[in-house]
C-alpha cells in the first residue's frame, strides 16, 4: 500500500494531460508510458520509441516506435496513437495548459504519421525542450479508443477510462479515498526493458494528513508514504528508510502581482522580499532539510545561477528605506504604513489544502512584514473560489512551487503570454530572452540566457523564491527495489514486498 496526500485529485485532476498538479503525474505514471525516459544524468534513453532523430534546424523530431506495445484495452500503440494524444493535448477544447505548453503551444505545427511505427512531430521554430517534455506523464499516452469515446471523462478518471500502456491498469477508484492499480501482465516494454512488475496490486490510499501518512508506515499498514514533511521524517522509527530527492524546477515561491495593487512599485516589491527573514523561517520549519532558495531555478535544475546565493539577504533597514522612498512614510494606529490615506496592505490567496508547514511559514512571513509596517492578509480558498480570483488576477500575491527539469518552465511563469504568469510580467526584453532560450539547441547558450533571467528577477522581484522542497518518501522495511525518477516519483517496476 502507498499512502499519498492526493487531496485535489477528485477535483478533476486525474488527467496529467490537462491537470498542472504534480500529484496527477505522480499517480498516473503507473498507467501512462512515454516516448523516452530521462536518466539521472539528464540523458535520454528509449522507451516507447526505440530511436529518434532531430532535424538539423531543430524544428522536427522523428521517432521510431516499438511494434510490440498494446494498451490495456487491446488497442495497438502506434504512430496514430501518438498523433491522437498530441493533437488532443493542443486542441483548445481540451483546455490543457501545462501539457500544451510542454508541447510547444503556438510552436506546435503538427504530428505526422509517416508509417505505422514512425511519427514526426514538427514545430514552427526550433523547440529544444521537447525531448524532456516527451519523457513526462503529461505527454504520456491514452488509448485512442478512450480519446475517441470518453475523453471528457479522463479528468475524473475511472476504470475503463484511464487506459494506458503502463505497467499497471487502474481497476478501482473511490474519489478522496483510494485508487487501485492492478498489474498489467502483458507489460514488457519498460524504459530499461522491464517486464511486468512483481507486485500484483498497487493500492494507493489518499490521506491528506501528513501525520496519518507517517503513522500508517510506522504501523506497517502502508509500505511507503509520499510527501512526508521534514519535521515528521526525522522521527520515523527503526526499519523505515527515508528517501529525499530535491525537486528540480521553480522553488516554492511567492508571486507578486504588479498589475493589481501596490506591487506595481518595484521598491515595494523589493522591500517585501528584503523584509522577510527567509533563512530563519525555513531553517526552523524545515529543520535544515529544505535549502533556502535564492533564484527562480532550484539548485538541481540545469542553468542554476549559484552566484545569486546570499545576494539579497534579510535586511529590514533596507526594506524600511525602500518603503520610505516609495512614499509609505505615515503609520496608522496599528503600525501599518500609509500613503495618501491608503494602508500598505496586500491580499495573499492560497489554494487549499494548506499543509501545516506552509501555514507556519505564512505566519512567519506575515509577522516579519508587520514589523516594517507591511500588512499581509491571507485567504485560504477552495479551488473554485481560488480560480475565480486567479483567472482575472484580482489578488496581490499567491504561492506555489513547480517541478521541472528544463528551465523552459520559466516561459510559462514570466512570458507575457505565459499561462502561469501570476505576476503579470509583460516585458518585451524578457519575452525575447525566453524565446531565444526555447529555440537554442546549445545548452551552454540556453544556460546563459536563463542566468540573465534569474539575475533580472533577483532585481525586479516579480517572484520571491523561498525554499527548494524535496520529495520525501518513507519506505517500510518490507520494500525492496524501489526506484525514483528525476522528480522523486516512485517507480514500481522492480519492487518486491517481503
């Protein structure tokens, strides 16, 4: 049994081609295979594709597919299945955001069936991140029969609907409680030629409370549990292994909406960042297991700029001086700064559920900022209420982290047209840097462009990075052979339970 947080899966997040929540890919990796597999060193090896070729101009990827793969409903995996999935992802009616962005969005020109086992994916310009994107469950494959008949049911997920070529088949699903995956006995095409798993049943229990997840591992009721917070991980009993894998991607951060209220002033944004004692809060809450973040790229992400470390430390004197320069010089009876009769107050919207550690971090941030006369009001909202404010951007700040191996995810967060541009950045120079980086096939050149973007944000302060989380998994002593992908997601191909 595998215990996960999984609180929002039942809110239409069972389809990684549409959902942008990490948990969707976490569980559906058991069902959805990919064209290629990304190794720990960043290189790519065959999976459903045995070989691939990238055109000299970087605009086309031609894949040779395995000819022995079938979906668990009996449909063949072939070039037509690849085209059906990729075209579905980019179809506006699908309303995909993350996966569509990973497909290149407007850069995607189309997928051509060359023959039954050869497929060509073309882009209107060079698109360097595509192999990495093609290794993820977001670009994994559903049965063409499901796409033709039941695609509208994939977000909810169910047996007979969530159908892939993976090592397991989804056979039972009780929303907010349990997902049951049963071994695909015909499986013989794992990324390292793995056969059908040893375990017959993978039972996933949805348990939002971290204390419950640790408790079921300690008692032996569960064999492993994901998303364990550091304060609980350090106290797990004898015989339990704690595996911690630092997420690549964008650290857990605050996004300052410059188009809505007081964050239009760069000095206010800078004061906000310098007025938070991030080091102390992260150390106290995460026991030194999660590093404080200095950049919009995590330290394990290719292109990370280590020169930014310690470049904008906690400094309330500097923060106060910046707010004075911005004209927030008066104070009300509560000690909150005032200008032209307006309080220096911002509204932070957060997506429920909020784990205890992030609630504690939010309290520390509010307390630090209150000391410099900066009021932060925090609203924890259900998904529908959150989206009602997020879509029209009627908030001052919000928060999340985003896992990704290729720094192209910054395009979604900082480009004028980025679907996760919560800060509402709109700068032609930044757009140009992001567009150059996605088109370059030279990794050194791409790293330099992403360095410029990281250094720009450290000054401009559209995003305030706080800490780089790790995927912490508690593994019981009966489990052997468990492996992980680059995102810290468990892989069950070689697992045995003694």
